[in-house]
C-alpha cells in the first residue's frame, strides 16, 4: 500500500499504552460459565466443526458514545491454540431483540472486521485474549447496540475443548451443519460470549516462537498526527533484532528454513534493527502517523525477530503479528 513508506521514524522515548476498552458484564475474564459455542473443537465432537453465531454488546456497555472499534477479545477457559479453516467476523448496528435469521440481524450495512483462511488464535485461560481483527468498525450509539457475528469453519484446538466464558444474554447460533451456512439458527437464552472491544489499540494475531516466546506489543495511539511505538519482549538478553512493517497479512511456516515453530505473519516492506537489553526486552521503535484523513481506518501489520543463537538451526526467533489500525 502506498501510504506505508510515509510513516516517519520518531525518537525512541517511551510511550505509555493508551487503553479505551469496554466489556460485557465488566472486566472479569475469569468469571462466567464456560461454553464451547462457537469455539468448540472437532477433537471432542464433529458437532462443533462449523458454527454460525451472533450476540450483542449494548450501547450502555460501549459508553453511549461513538468510537472506532479496532480490537475484539474473548475470555478463554483454558490455555492453548485455537485454529480454524476459515474465520469471518462481522459487526453491525442492531436495535431491539435478536431474530432467528442471521441476515435480518445484520441488516443492510454490516462490516467485515476479520476474514481469514487458516486462522490461528493463542488463548490464555481467564485472561482477555485478542482474536486479531484486520479491520475496524465505526460504532454510533444512535444506531443501536453492537452486533457481532462469528462464522467459523473447521474448528480445531490444542485443548480437549475450546470453551470461553459466557453470560446471561441471548445469542443466536447454528451448529452441526456442512457446506453453505444456514440462514437461521436457534436461540440460546444464556449463551452470550463475554467480550472486550477496544479502540485505538493493536490487534495481535498468531504466536511467537523461542524460549520466551518472543512477543511484540504496541504503545501510544496510532491516530492522525500521533506517535505509536512497537517493541518486543521474551528475547535473548543483550542481543539484537529487528521490527518489520508490511501492508499485507499472511501466515507462512518458517520451519523449512530452519526456524522450527516460527511463522512469518506479514509481507515485509520495511525493517529496522533494535537492540535488546539485559531482560530480553527491545528498545521501542516509534513512528508518526501522517495527519491525513486518508489514513483513517487503514491497517498495517508489524512483526519482530530476535537473534537467538542456539534456539533453532537459523538462530532466529519471531514474534506473532500485530495489526495496527489508524484512527482519527
């Protein structure tokens, strides 16, 4: 994408993370009933192979204010890796009670915030775990509540069952189907996922490798005219590495080149070296977002690598990816 080279490197002063998050039933990822819908796995039953699911977050829970949602998290009951053949998440405004028809609930202007084949998702028990959106949704409370639709095919998990915390709110779901997703589902009166949505943050996806494992984190606010930073943790002490940016998300297994268990999560078109300190944490690499409305809603991707001799045949480890969506 033509806008990526316009990002200007800034000073490497520390930037505090800016968090503007909202929750269903509060910030309590360790409470609530554990349920397999929609993240069940074929390891336990073929019933959970394909699932279509809808639930809502109220305007009150979203602070009754406009916001650009760039991050979506759920509260897993176990720690592991969930994968799917394909995952599509849409968001829309919705007023009133949920109908049994999925398209009727979505209305005329849903927005696809994630559409990925071969999706992987690192789940951490009793902690908010980001699903890794690749798009954003402009929420307006005047248009109703926030409706979230999840269409997942080929559910699989490293766990015996991939369940997440639920609460006492209705949801609509269809399970045990093949081929074309059904038009309608059934209602679950107490099966609504607990959710966290955030704006102005970074949506992590994939997983890091190495002894840490290596991970990447964002700081600051990726908004027009503002700075944001990227740095890594979980690396080798007093070593080197680099942070990459790209305009396209991908998932490429690097085992064939000697980086066993590592993946490339973007097509890199920019890279800059960073040093790691005695605690295995890298310096922050900062960027400035141009003050141009063209950038609003655009997404770029970041990933880091660390020189870690002895970790694998190539002596390099990689982090997961982070999706950076620019706001106003």
